[in-house]
């Protein structure tokens, strides 16, 4: 008797789940983009007075305005963003996201909207000049980012240990409290963290750079339109204005 009852319950659960998923899909506003981001990366995206702000946020708003769309930002951990996109929990992702072959196998990218340089953030009094100065030290990097991949690549040359966490702000706190000795971030992020924490400093890795783009589902119908919008925002000077607004030079 138990098995038939369990089978009926399983069928009922599946029907209810199907109804809920369908209802959510049907109720979704086709004119609103749900955009995944990770609001722990100033000045690109971060929390201010309970609201997600930053260069990437302003940029996506401008693109949406260009294409007559509304935007709803969804804050989540960086390492879960691509998975959220792959499972249709978000329509796109903007989060200082670098184009890599591994990511390109799972998602489509718009054309780059910004280039970036790699920096090592550290306590100013330590006076590090290159990653070779970090021998036997602990270097932090955000989980799932290109910065963590770079940290691991350089660790053999610099003879340092890599520590990864899911949140950049936690890593900065670990740096300030001496649990790590340096942190690999993007140069604009490093500058913002130094502005907020004057006892920190940075050095660049001149021969390494990256490009940021917006991630879309494979075969997205929005790619061509968004590429065109990004080109327009570059040519009319909007992106440069936003860079100056958020201290990205």
C-alpha cells in the first residue's frame, strides 16, 4: 500500500513543481531583464545605502535604456553567476566579468566594454614592488574569478600560497588584519579599496591584462543589439563619462 501512495505523492509534487515553474515563467515581464551581479567589487558593483551601485550598474542601465528595457539586479556570489545564467535564473550577468575560453564554452559574451589591468593590493608598510617579493607569503583572490587563476599561475614563480574566498570584501578585511599578505584584484578595484583604506597600497603586473564583457546565454537574441548599444555608448562618450564618475582612468 505504501508504494502506490508514494508514487501518487511523487506525481503530485512533479505536477506542482511544473505548475510553479510555468507560472513564474508566464508571469515574467518580457520587458524586464533580470541581471546577475556580485556587489562586492567596488567601483564596478557594490552596496551603498542598501542599493547596488557602480560602473557596471550604470552601464547596464544605459544599455537597457538604449534598448527600451527595464532592469532588475540580482545580487549573488561571484562563483555562482555563470551557473545562474546557465540555469536561466538570470537573463544576463555583469560583474567585472573577464572573457575566458572556459566561460566562452558555456556562455556568449558581448563585445568588451572595458579593459583592465591586474594589481596586487597589499599593506602600504610592507612596500612590496613585484609578486616576487611575496615569497612564502599568503596571497588572496576571489573564488571563481580570473584573478584567482592568475594568482595560481603566478604562485609557482613567486613562491607564495594562494587563499581563495567567495567575497572580495572579506579578503580585504583579511588583508587588513594580516591573515593574508596581498590580494589579486583589478586595478580599478585596488584604487577604490585604497581610497577606502589609506593604509593599503598596490603594484601592477604590467604584462597582464583582461577585458570585461556582459555574459549572455548561448545563442541569445540580445547579443547583436547589446553589441550595437555598447558601440554607441563608446562612440558618444557615455562610457568615458561613467569611467570618470567611478574613478576608472
